[in-house]
């Protein structure tokens, strides 16, 4: 198939999975949760997303992809700083917190090992960012529900538009570079594995926090 057909297939597959995400994931979860715990998860996600894009840059052969990654590094770091400031505002003091504690997530470890730009774009920008957008939508709903319009505004006005740009970067670059059956099959597998690992991580976070509206990915 050509790259347009491939991207459409990939999107249909991803959307089927994203559409199933919601309260039915775990009907026993509670809406009473420590917001700071959720923000710590968000901060770790943002830091890993920034570092992942930075790690990919030196080995990226395509200039337009490399420049897209450069923007993403800055975007994710910006998200981190905004959420960090909100975290300390809610905490009431500058308590010690380092999202690097405990090492990298299993998803970060997997994504860093992807060898080609097509696999990286499919798994990272196209799939991981779409997943992050969907999870952030649910997190925003939760924030509004508990009356935290300030944090919700950070997501609505800054983070979500950036995530949409990153996803679109993945789409446009896949249309350009996912042109062979071999690359397309490798990209499918990278997406499948990304969703599999992300689902396990989310299940662990739900069990830990008692809420299904886990931010980011």
C-alpha cells in the first residue's frame, strides 16, 4: 500500500483503541485522589518525552524530522516547567521531587531503541502523542470536575495544542517516509508494542492512584 493508505490504516487501528478508554476501564476507581500524585506522573511523562526527542535527534537522517524533534524537545520541557510551577503552588512548599528517581519507564526504554525514523514517528509522535491527547482530555475533565480550572487551563491552552502539533508531525512525516512494505510493517509492530507497554503502565498508575484519568503517556 502507499503511505497514505498506510497512515489511514494506522489511524483507524489507533482510534479503535483510544475510543475504548474511559471509566469502563476500571469502574471501581474513585474520584478522590491526591492531585499532586497525578502531577508527579505528568512531570515524569513530560521530562521523558523531552529527553526521548533529544536522544533521537543525533541519529535522525532526515532534516525535517530532526527539526521537528528539536521543536518537541522545547515544547515538552516547557510543559514540564509549567506543570512544575503548578505542582509547587499546590504543594505549598518546594518539596523535594525528582522525576528521574526510580529510573526510566519501560516505554521510554523501548522507544529509545527504535532504529528508524519511520518506526520512531509511528510509535512516538503518531501513536504516543495521540494517546497522550486522549488521556489528557480525560484528565482535563477530572480537573474541571474537582474545580481546578488553573491546571485544566494549562492543559487546554498550551499542552494539548502542542501535543496535536507533535501528532501531526508524525502524520506528515509518515506520509513522506513510510513508503516501503518493510518500513510499514516495522512501524505497525512499533505501534502495537507502544500501545501494549503504555496500557500496562497505565494499569499500574490506576492501581496506585485509584483513578482512571491518568495524564499524558
